[in-house]
C-alpha cells in the first residue's frame, strides 16, 4: 500500500513546528552583548568567505526579531566594493526578488515587517545569498519560519546557474539533525561566531 503523503507532510510539519518553538527560545535567550559580539565576529569571518568566493553580487537581509545582525557584514562588503541587494517578498508561491541596496540607502517596511528597498530599485540576480534561519544542522539543512520563501528562491536561482547559499547564525542555533524533504534547499556554508563552516556532500 502506498504511503499517505498527506500524513507524512503533516508529521513533518508538526516536527518542524516543535523545533521552531525550541529554536526561537534559544535565540531569544541570548544577551544583547552576546548578539553584538556574534555580529562582529560573523562580519569578519563572513567577509573573508565572501571575498574568497570571488563573486560580486551579494544578497543580504535586514534582520528582524532575534535574527543575527547581518548589517556589520554587509557594511564591510560594501566598503570592499561588492554590490549588495536585499530581498523583496511577493505573495506566495512566487520566489523572492532582490533589489539593489547599499548601506545608507532608504528602506521601506514591507510584508512581515521586513525592511526592503523601494520597488523602483534595480533588480539583481545574486551570486551569493546570505540566509537567516532559526536552526541549522551539520548537513546544511535549515529551519526557517515555514513560508518556504528561501527554499523557493534558492531553487529558482540554482535552476538558472551557480549561486552560493551562506547561512548566518549564532552557534547556539545548531541542532543535531533537522527534519526535511525534497523541497528544502541545503546551505553551502554556515557562518557563526565560531567561524565559517563548509557543508560537505
């Protein structure tokens, strides 16, 4: 008898929901000084990694909630002459678009409280995507908020050519193993305050 895929999806969704709640608690438990120091350390390790990749267009993100602050890294990349972009989130199931942005440029509040460049900004196809997350594991699986935007977007970008997905996280967000299915896009690297880790396999 064929397995009931709806039941499997429901079970997977329940497992992810439980881990999301746990991951949010872990991230929220970090102190302000721990967050600030981690952001500075990720900026150093992340800049070295991005420059090593030898590509020029980097899509970052503007942090919300308790996400690791990516702004020090983006400011460092901008100072080295790289082109930056931020995501614009359209209604599902469309993937995100990336609009050109540099530190100091204006931002507007958009869906989900995310800050995004004005819609008139040039759209770019990034070589590197800096990815926020709730949790990650050693195999490069990532737990997000559940809407699937980064999975759809990375799938679309990878379908068009080479792109590198770099997760930015606190080291405390690592879990032993995360549930996943074929729609979940793996990270190529993860950068935490402990340094940059390449995902093998």
